[in-house]
């Protein structure tokens, strides 16, 4: 029934077509799912555009999808278009006040108050990509090799190589799409080029790490490029016994915080919003999230003196202590 309803809603789009909106700083799962829905729309001769905000960490994936992606500057960008949320629920897209016609996502929170003409929200699957694969199969849509590789990459990434948080539904979807995939592209996506700055930041993060139970908090210090934080988190999650990682960097005007978890009961976006929401808006998903906090008056420490080494060291320790104490306390309370 949902498959027929999706087809009907897509075919009923006006001339401006379908706006597919995904969460801020989108994951590979959100991106692949959105591209799958765009393929479904185009199969039924309906134009569709994918909109997002924030950063895409995997540059190989970004370069691959660049022509399909549109930065959402304001609500005016999607005026007149039928609205679809993929890999996100309305509470994760607060900057959009218009209710969507379509919601397709995996989500473990309360969905009773969420309204949409088509609401396919599942808590018993590991990825949104798996759900979109089911739609593609039921609609008998041929999946090209590039899209198949991206869907496989999304499932593998969200389940840490088919090991963690993998449901039977996801495994069936994975096996269905595997014969169609460009394996060479899948390999390039899983092993993107890594900037030299990432290794320097990783070394700094290892030196600054603080661990309590399964939680690790660290910092890469003063960084020119905070985009390395997500990759640093991925490496640190490989440490034995670690399920959640929070790392931060201090920029010229802001503190950049990024957190990621392999604990399926944790919701990192809600956690960061609870801890740091008074200073900045948390963005992301239950698995990973980020928040940017203005330095405010502390900027003078970084800009006002020619030799501010001691002041910067003191500022770093103060920020590290505040972030780590608040995070560890919140995690202890939750548990």
C-alpha cells in the first residue's frame, strides 16, 4: 500500500517537482536514500532535487553527487515543490516549518505527532537506504551501478561493515542490491583520500583523550580545518571498548564539537542539544551530531596578543574541562 501511495504522490507533483530534504551534515545513508528517491521520481517522469545544509565529510562521495545536491539557503528554495523528508523527521529539520507530504526514515523516537500523507518511519531497521531499496525492488526500477554502490556503502557504513546494528531486513536489502553494484566505486568510497592534517589531528586527539567507561572525550586543539573531526571520531571508535566519541576543535571564532556513537540506545543529536543547546544548535542524527559554539569574549585571547601561548593553553584547558565534565555528567545521568 505504501508503495502505491508513494507512486501516486510522486506523480501528483506540480511542475516544480519534488524537493527531497535530508538532515544537516548528511551521512552516506541520508545521501544514498535521497538519491534513490530521486531515481524513483525520475522513473515516473517527475523532476526532483535534493537539498541539504552543512558539510559532507566524504569528499569522494560529495564529488560523485555534486550535480545532484543543492544547498538549502532558505524556505524560498523549495516553494511550490512537494516536500519529502528522507532520513530525517521534522524535529531534525526545524528550519522547515511546512509539513512534508512524504517522510521515509529509520527512527527510534516517538512518531505519534508526526504528520505526513506518506509516513514510513521504521525503528526495526538499521538504515534508511534499506527501506529505499525495498521501494526500488517493489516498483521494479532498474538500479544503476553507481546508485547500487552508494546504497551498499551506506549500509556498510551505518553497520560498521555489517557487524553492528544490522537487522535481517538490512541484510536482505544489501544482498538484493549487491549484484548490481560497481565494486570499484564501492572500494573508492570506503577508502577515500585522507588529508595529512587528519593524521596530525588524530595524534593530538589520542594525546588529549579522556575515557570513562565506554565514552571517550578528546580534542584536536586549535585547528584550521574542523572538517577532520568526523574522521578522527571514526578512528577513535575503533579503540577497544569505546562506543561513543566526542571531539572538539577551537577555531578563530568558534568551538566545533562533533560526536558519534555505536550505542544504538544513544541519541547523539538529542544529547548534544541537551548539553550544549543553550550555546548553539545541535545538528545531525541519533548516530552522529555536531554543534558550533561561538567563542565570544574568548576571541580576544586568540587575536589580541602577539605571543598568547600561555593564554591559549589556559583557554584550551578551561574549554576542555567544561566540555568533558558536562558530557560525562550527562552520560552518567542517562545511564
